C-alpha cells in the first residue's frame, strides 16, 4: 500500500480558499488589487485542526485530508474570494466550501485492492484535536505541476487586520 498514496510534503500543506487555474496577466493585476482591498479589511482569526477524512468518501478515497474547524470568518473569507473572482469571469465552485488540509492523494494507478486497503486503514484511525493555528494572512500562490508534484510560489501576501 505504500505506493498507493502520494503524500503532500509538509511545506506544501495549505488551506485553499479558491483554485483559479490559469490567470491572465491583466486579471492577475486586478485580482491582486481586489485581494489587497477586500481581503485586507478582514480580521485575523484562529482555527483548529482535527479529524481525518477523504474525498469523495472514506469508502472511495481519492484525497486524504485533516479537517479544519474555524469560526464563520473563514467561510465569509471564502465567499468573499468566490464573489470577487466571479466578477472577473472565473467559474463559481459548484461544491460548498469545505475547509480541509490535503495530506495525500490516492494514486490513479492504485489497484482496487490498494484503494480498499487505504479505505480500511482510514476506518481504523481516529484523529482528535491536533492543534490550533492563527490565520493572519491570505496568500495568492502560483502552482506549477511537476512530475514530483506541485511547486508553489507566493505571488502576494495580504495581511489580515489584528
């Protein structure tokens, strides 16, 4: 089962508010200005990390994650980013916002037996509270997919209000 999951390196674990895909240079400038103005008005907050799960379900795992318990500010921040990017022509997310940190992805080459083993292992593991984290900024990342996985670089960091 060891090759069935591609684990996310610790330095790449992040909480995604909105995935945009390709962004034109013109839209990038507008997007950065919107994030500075709108996101920069939001207040910082704390969230808790707890629980373990999978998308689409733990019986058919594709993405393995730990959960995020956050105050309403996190959902409000995600809605704000969603609404502002929609104005720029980006498609709205069809699924409701689900705060999580991706730990790994089950390989597309995993055999049905390996997928079942991952699901059975998930069913045996109970993950309680792992800790709290202060959210003090929103970062706009550029991601480049490589054979070794995604490489992220920060394009903009917007501090939240204390």
